[in-house]
């Protein structure tokens, strides 16, 4: 059984001035102290500079926009001197003077309580004590924040993976830790290791623990990692509820920057015997237990705004990879918004050309991810293959796990047309609980939607819709003028969440043939505070493309910075002579010269409705 007393020798490595154990455990990887202590000859200064540059380049190379880099830095903060926008030159050339960091003693107080009092009760009190400043500088370690951001990683069929693949996964986890995440590995037990087959539980558990030990020995010898096996972490009460046997068994390794490795057995509190469970059970127990710790911390510190521990990512590493998509020629779905697409993805999965066993595995992965994300709706699910999950030098393809920590988005945009040459076929799926989508589609061009009627029936809220458009465009919409132009001619209305994003599409008559109409994207809006953040614009735009596949046009000012985004999602674009508009077209229909003249005439002739 693991003993907390084994942690005590680690204290002799702590520098002279006080520092939180969490901050120290993070910091030794950046400063090179650990490598020097282990007898490696590499200079700590060289290691420090190389690792800092590697970290900054990872951020720069993996984020598409400054807004996304800012989003990451706010969530997983670096020290101020590592801010790549405030101090770009100093960071790159390593010329910044040493600075002091503010002290946060929360983890240190928690550790001291566990080690000094020896308490193992699940309701052990968190000690308070904040403020003050460090006597020395922290160098390049990650900024100590108030939240431990957990990444649950389940590895299926570990025994079938080569050592090089496992080492590559370990390198990815090491980089995730340096970027501020805290991985926890859950080993999936092979189906043949089942007590129902008559094999004694003791032998099953022994086999699990041996596999766990082999994994730790392999990764600690080849990667910049410290790991700890934690067998029997959970106990089940008479109602089947799971709790940590001792919460410090999980929390202390996380504070130290170690990776806990969990196996699929628990202790039955009623009978004091071991019981085999599934990897899904272990992940659910972990989420529940971390939730209880976080709830207790907030209650005791009267703080409902800052999480103590939060499950941020749930990663399934499976040889089959992401959930297959018919639209993408049975490569993987890029992004699944569960509140919008759950049923359609399930139906699509039944139609894919898969063997029964493959379909069962995909169905299980999808259902299990849905169940876990329902417990932590803010988290992001990632399903990928062992090969894709590896981190290898000189590889040009993007690691989806690293990218998602930095940007919280998929490797590519989910709204990119599948048939574009630049759109790759992937085997990684990002899954989010997501946001609800309202979609209202007219029955035809002669039966356009009546927005005033929908508003009077409470189906939509025109006031909120106007506020969304005003905020997104930074201008005031003349609602009377706008409704006079489009009402009863609305082809579709898409609303995301509580009017956080949306699209209004209208039926427009062709100048050369008034009996023919074309769908025109009249307004595409996202709240300013959410613009540039992952998912929302893609979800709205994808819903629009799914419902208007044949023929769709829109326009944008020639100097609009969003045009690059539109270029990637259109089949045709054209700068209309004598105007400041650029026309875009998307659809299955191949437009002829007459169609092209109609499109440009429609886009040039619509009068703006902003005041």
C-alpha cells in the first residue's frame, strides 16, 4: 500500500525559500534542477533556455490567432515575463531580468496538513493562508494558479502498443504538463482479464498492477516524467457511491507534478474485498470525487468563482480513433456538438461500413464520452489513435491533444467543406457537450418565415436577436427597415445558445428571372466576447451549410478581416466592380455565367439596414 511518508524525502530538494510543492514540482522541469540532480551533464542554463524557447514556439506554432493565444494564457497562465505579446524579444532571447512572483500557499497548506497531521479522512480541512511574496525568483516555471486542471487519459489495449508508440504518448503527456495540464492515466483492462471467466480476482488485480508498473518503468526511463501507481484508489459504499480511500493518494502526486496511474479495481467497503470495475467506472468515480473536493473547498473558503480542481480534458486513446462520419468519407467527425448532433451521429454510425466489433467499439466510445461530459459539461472530449497521440520531433502534423490544450479547438475547422483539397481527412474527434441550437427553416421561397409572428408566439426573441446583431457588427440595426425588407422572405433562422451566435438567411429574387430565388446569408453574427474563440462560429456555419447544401451566397466588405475565413468555406468569390463588396458562393450546384451575374447583382443591390 502506498504510504504518504514516502513523500517526505522529496523535501530535501526544495530550495531555501518557501515555495508551494506544486510550483516546485512544475518548476524543476523548467529550471533543469532535476536533470542536474540525477547526474546528467547538460547545463541547467542551456536546458532552461531550450525548454523555454520550445514552450513558447509550441504556443506560437499551435495557435492561429493572437486571441487564441491570449485565451490559453488566461486559462493556463505563464509567468508574466513569459508573456509572448508583452515581452516577445526578451522571451526569445532570454534577456529578461529575474522577477518575483506572488505567493499562493493553498497547495502548501494542504500538503502540510496531510503530511504533518497524517490525516487520511476524506473531509480533511483545507488550511488557509494566502499572500506574501517569494524570497527568490521562480525562473521559467508555470505560474501557480488556483486551479489544478486535470486531463483524464484512457489508454485502450496497452499491451498491443509498441514501446516507441508508448514513449511517444509519454512525450505528449510531458508537454501537456509543461503547458499547465495535469494528466491522470486510466488503464483499460483487456476483455480477457475478467473475473466472470473464473480467474480469481487476486490474479486479475496482480496482472493489472504488473501492467501498470511496466508502463511507469518504460515512461520514467525515456520521458521527462514522474509517475505514481495508485491501486485501489476508490472504495464503494452500500449505495454504490465511490469515494477516495484517502484523497491525498490522488492529490499529493498532482501537487508534485506527477502523473497518477489508475487501474480498474476498487474496494467494496461493505465486505472489505476487491472488485473489478470498468475504466468508465474509474473515470466517473474520479470526476465525482474531484467534484466533492472542489465543492468542499468552495464551501469552506466561501469562494464560488475559482475552482480548486477541475476536470478539463477527457482523452480516449483507441486504435480505431475518432467517430466515423459518412460526410467525410468515413474518416472522423472533426467536432461533435452533443446537444445538437447526438442523435444524428448515432444514426450515422449505424450506416457506416464497419465490422460489428468496430461499430460496437465506436458506439461504446461515443456513449461513454457523452456520459462523462454530462458530468462535466465544461470539459472537452478527445478521441484519437495511439499513433496520432504521440509527440515526435520533426513531425509536421499537429498533435491534436497539445493543440486542444492551447486553443480548445480541433486540428481543423469543422465547417470547412469536405471536398476542398486543403481539407484533410482526420482520425481524431473533438466532442463537446456544446450549446443548444434552434433551427427554423421555411417550407419554400413563397412561404418565408414571419419573424414578427415567431416573436409574438414566444418562439424567438427579436429583442435579443437585435442585441446580438448590434454587438457583433458594432453598429445599430434599424429593425423597422430590416423587417420591411426580409420579413416573410426569411429562408432560415439559426440561433446558438442564448442568442450568443446566429444566422439569418433570406430568399432573394434573381434579376434575370424573378421566378427563381437564391438563398442569401443576410446576417451572420457572434457576440464580440466570443468571436475568435473555438466552436461557436463553426457550429452556426456548419448548421447553415447542412440545411442549404445546393446554393448559398453572401457578401462581405473587401476589407473585412473575416474574409480569409470565408475564402476557405466558399467555392467561388468575386470582388464586385464599382462596390466595396466581395461576393461568396457555396453549394453543390456548379454555377454558370448567368447564375454568376445573378449572384453579383443580388449582392450589389441589397441596401444595408444599419443606422
